[in-house]
C-alpha cells in the first residue's frame, strides 16, 4: 500500500527529484572545494595592534591617527 504510493510519487516527480539531487550535490561540492582551498591557502593572518589611539595593521596596510 505505502510502497505503491511511494513508487507512484517517484514516477510522477522523477525529473524533479533528479534535478534536486544534482543541485544538492553541486552545492555540496562547491562548498567543499571552497573550504579546502581556503584552508590550505598560505596567507599570513592579519594582526591588528592598537596603542595610543594609533592603529597599525601588520599586513602592509597602515592607518594612523584613527579615532574609534
């Protein structure tokens, strides 16, 4: 009874189900590749140092006399 309803539903919406599966797999693959490439990039992290209302960023960017 229930199995025949499931089979009829799958037959009626087969292409929609396949399209959903393909899109979901592409989304997961895109996220995984982005995560892996971001994890293994060899960039130096940005370090922010503050002293006496002067802001110095150690990643080749310097902003002086900045008030917050």
